[in-house]
């Protein structure tokens, strides 16, 4: 087994630095916004990198022509698409911070 240069104390310091970098980047990403649409963009949803729903916009004519049930389905579809987009972006950004390492509990 190879010895880690600097010992366990250095490894812990590096892990702590990486955790601080991850948390800082995660906070920054919470403010980024992502938007997705459904029904030819007649339903638009905006979320942030913190997986919070920020806004839902529904075309009035679409609601009148398609009905409430269809529009509700479109809201769900658009929300899921926007959340997926946000999650993939956040995961990619955090992966770049860790150099591609998947670290349980940190990422």
C-alpha cells in the first residue's frame, strides 16, 4: 500500500478544503435559473439550481382550448424538465470542482 505524502492530517485538510469549495459552488449555483416548456411552450416553468420552483406561466388561450387537466399535465412535464436541466447542470459543475471524483457525502 502506497503511503500518502503528508499523512492523514494533510489528507483531512485537503478534504476539508474541497468540501468548502463544493459548498461555495453549490450556494452560487442555487441562484442560477433554468427554464423549460411543454405544449409548444404554452406552459413555461422556471426553477433555480436549488431545485425551487420560481415561476409558472400558462398561456390563457391554451388553458381555455386544452382544459385544466391537460394544462396540469403540462405543468408537471415542464417542471420535471426544468428540474432535470438544473440537476444536470449542478452535478456537472460540482463534478468539475472535484475533478470528476464522486465523493459520497460531499457531492
